């Protein structure tokens, strides 16, 4: 039986004679079409040999499969998705959204030439960092600033520049692991600094640092544990006290605050987070933080602090290897400009706007989406419930932000299959499943997402 089926499989020459095939060739290139046709025929041949295919496909069926594969293969792998999870800084979904001003500036720079390293006043080569350094200094209160491609790079560069072959004192409770299994101790070792652990996992005191300082000490490093909390019998030394210890013992104080908070978010009902401004005011010599976390900009590692140390870091040959490009610079400059006015930052930086959205705002978003989804009530059971969102991105691990969830299920399709179908949508919709319900958290939705969600659910419903 399989031999008979194999003999009747369509031939490539037969397929190429079809007008439908010529349309594909005009659209996708002849060699691509022929390669894909061979793959389609081989797929059916393998299915026949494994006794999984009982019927030979027609010529048109082969062409249709070929067309679908070519369309899928022609799509870009990095694509927009709809974040319906309620996780504001979703690491897997690209973390912070850029503000409209940042996007516009990015497009302007991308479309033409620019003065990245050209001094327009002097008519000679300039520094790419000069475009943004004064702005960061003004906002943070630091003496100088430098930007590299991420915060792990920032820490490594700082330690290598200022503490190579010297001891760096750090609390055991701050030797954290960050995303992708990268660990602070490994980053420190790579920088050629020698780690001196003090205190215990849950408690570190002033005297632990003071007793560890000697002639080989290069710095004291404080790392903000932004992605976890130790509760109960705990103690750590605040940055103000560390700066006093550093000043008394002529020792550098370096702080990695990670998430890059520039605004006191407690007044917006959020959990207290250390701010860059507070650390600089306290007297920290160097502070590092991320650009794409709670700052709400592109991926970057931002180093701020005293000019004498930043100047030394700038001369490190690694600085060139870790430098940012024109796109990051364009987006980051626009993001920082929002922070010249706190109200503007809260309104225009998407990360801050989503995090600080109150229940009334979220309820209105929920009602708007429910009006659109109303026409699907014959296919799905749709209801609204209160729930919680999270900040994500390794920030505010204890924070639960009150939100509204739209819960969806159907007697015609399981929640697992519905979630998979939404994820396979042309614009993938990423959501949560809670107690056999698809949950759409409105906190992280954009206005333009509403119709796409409706169309996706409608299309899935028509095919079940």
C-alpha cells in the first residue's frame, strides 16, 4: 500500500507547471519555492513510510502547504506581542516599553546620519557620551556619568577599573544571582577583584565592614537585592552608614541599585525602593543601575558618581567593548528628559504609568475591553474579577498591585488549548491561566490591543 502511495506522490516538475506555483515564484523567489516544495513532498513521503499518511495530497494541497510554510518562514522571528500577563517589566517580553517621544527620536536617528561622535560647534570629532552626560548629572546630582550596554557590564567595568587585584568587601546576603543564572560573585571575579564576604546571609553589621578593611581594600560594594526579600531576623547597613564608614577609612563606596528608580514611588502607593538620587546624596562614590527596568528606557547600564572615578573608568579599554550604540543613546536621552518633570515622567514613561495606575483607571480599561468582547458571549464565558499584577524585571518582589482581570473559558475548548491558540495568533497574545480560566490583566494592555484580542478570540471561536 505504501509503495503505491509513494508512486503517486506529486512530482516537483508537475507542481512547477501550475499557475498557482508561478504566483508563489513571483512572490518568494524560484529557488525558495523549489526548496520548500521538496520539503513538503519529503514530509508526505516520510508520513507514508511511517504509516501516518493514508492519502496522497493533491497538487493544490501541496501548493497550499508550501505557501503557508513560505509565509511563516518569511516572518521576522522578533515580533510584537500583546502582554496580557499584568507583569509590567516582563523580562521574556522585552521589559520596559519606550515612551512615544523615545520612539520618535529613535526613528529620526535611525533614518539618517547623525552627530553621534561629531562636535557640531567645533567641527571636529566628539564624544558620544557628551549628548547625555549633562542631562544625567542634572537629574541624579552626580558629578559625572557613563553608559554601557547593561548593568552587569557596568558593575564589571567599575570593579575592573577601580579595584583590579584589590579586595572588595560585600555582604554575604548581597551575593545575588540575577537573570540567566549570572551571579554577582562571578561578575566580580571576572573583573579581577577579590571578593571579601562579611556578615551572614540574613544579618550584616557596621563592624563587619570596618573589621574587614585593610591596606588591600579597594572598595565596599553594596548590592540591592531587588529580586528577592529576606524576612524575619535580618539586618543590613544602609548606604548612609556605609558612606560614613568609607569616609572615615578612606575607602570607596560602590552601590549597585539595579532597578534604576529616580522617583520616590512610595507616594504613589508602591513599595519603597532605593533611589539613585538618595545614594548620590548620601555620598556614594559610584552608583550603577539598569536603563530598561524601573527607569523605563532601553537596555543600558548607567554609571554615575564622582568625576575622578568616572574619568578613570572611561579610560579602561573595556569601555569601548561595552559602549552603547546610537539607538540606545537616542532612546535613553528622550527617556531621561521626561524626568526633568516628575509629573511628565509618571504620565509619559509607560513603565511608570502602568505601575502607578489606580483601580479607577484600570476599571475603566476593563469596561472598555468588555464592551468590545460582548459580541463573543455566545462562544465564551466572560467575567470580570479583581486580581493582582506584579512589577517584574527583578524589582519589588513583594509588591502586589491591585488590578482587574477578564476571565475567559469555553465549553468548546480547554483553557490550555485556548492559551496556545492565543499565543499562536498573528500578533501573539500572552496571558495567564488561573483555575482553568484564561486571564487577561488590563494593567499591561495598550488601547490598540483591544481589537486584536477580540479578533483573535473570534477567529479561534469560529474554528472550534
